C-alpha cells in the first residue's frame, strides 16, 4: 500500500524505467531531475502522490529514515555501528 508523502530533497524514485531525484520542494511544488543527464521537471505534491498511489512511480530512497517493524533490526545494527565508531574515534 502506497501512502501519501511529502518528499524531501534527495528522495529518489523510478518512473518509466528511469531514475529521478527530488532537487527542491517548496509549498506544493516539487522540482526533480533525471539522475542520468540531469534534465529538470516540475510536479505538484498532489500529482506526485497520485502517481505513487497508481504505482506509476516507485520510491527507491527516502532521504529521511522511517523506522518500521520490518527495518527496526537493520536500524538498530546501524546505530550500534555508529555508537562503536564514536567511542573508537573520540
């Protein structure tokens, strides 16, 4: 199930076998660019969410970490790794 989101800068998604990255979000507008080539596009947040709901786009990377029941183990391992690095390199 796809949920409505407000993508942040750095969010990556695929659409029509091409990969894109969100470059800028202001009010209800999203500017995104093709990862290969850098061509820029604009879309509203509502249209972005409609495409996400219709599975026209697939979000591949979210710039902010979302903790879920499925990824809590991985998140905790990453936290332990960072904690160990902090202690090793004061």
